[in-house]
């Protein structure tokens, strides 16, 4: 075999080894799914907003791709976690940007940012009665942790200025977006589920009255906070 043929054989062998050898590492791909509470999932539609001091916001990064990934999730409120599946409750309301960063065994990283809207359980809610019955509405004016306070009008009386009289109530948000409002005079409770999201006036909240003349009746309150 002459030298030119030997050189060609060596070149072809080297090329074959290059094809059969290890490929260049592939960068990881971050993937983040955010779930808020479980009420919306039971209804077939995820919740769109988290409630301050109540909602359990789950961050799921298990759909990320890469070898030997490590995970770092920043919730946007100063807290963070190093796990692919974590739950977090926000103690204040704001529009947060959660950030997931993944790193693979080769040190390559990828990141993704997802929004989380956290709102207080405040608002003005009215029963739209097409039969022109008594006007019923409630206003949640304060939230401290899970405790609520406000005023409720059941349409049963008017004050001296011929305005609809309201009764003060205290209430509590319960896990799973439950809500119970107790009139301060002890005459009745209103119980139900807080909405999965309420960024427009079409949002409804259904409450059942326990006690008083409306005992057992269910009323649908529409959100008027954004009018």
C-alpha cells in the first residue's frame, strides 16, 4: 500500500469514529405549569387569580427537558425553592413574575417566566333580581390574613334617610376557596365558594343563607367592583 492510499484509509477511519462518537450536549428546556387552588380544576377550568393569604399556588417544573436537571423557582415575592414541584401562598397582593431556572449536568441553563396575579378578597357584590325584589348586596372592605369584614344589605329595612340599611359582618376564607360571612347581630350566615377569578363584572359568587327569614335560600351575587 502506498502512502497516499494509507493516508486516505486513516482519514476515512477517523471520519467514521467521529460519526460514531459522542454528540454535542443539548441545552435543557425549562417548562413551568402554575395551578391555583383546586376549585377551578374540579369545575373543569383552572383558577385565574390567587387570593392573598389563602390560595395554594402550585409550581410544577417536572415537564422540563434535560439530563440531571437541578431546579430553582423564584416566586416573585422574595421567596424561592429548589425543587421541581412546590406550593406557595402569597402574603400580599400584587402582579408577580415567577421565574424557573433549570441547569443540566453539563452546566447549561434555561429559564422561563410566568405571571401570577394575587388579589385581596375585597369587592362589591350585588344580587341582580329581575323580579324587582329587595335589593341585596355585600361589600367586603377589609382582609387581614384570612379574616374578612364588611357590610351586607338584605333588603329588609331602610335607615332614617330612606337609604338601604346595611349590617356589619365578619367572615373567614377557608381552604379550597370556601367563604363564610357571619352577620354581627347573629341573625344569619352566608356560606359558599369564592370565585376562581373576578376581573370583570360578569363574575358570580353563589352564597346560601343560613338563619333568618331567608334561611336556605341561595343568592347569586355579581361582581360590581370593576364598574
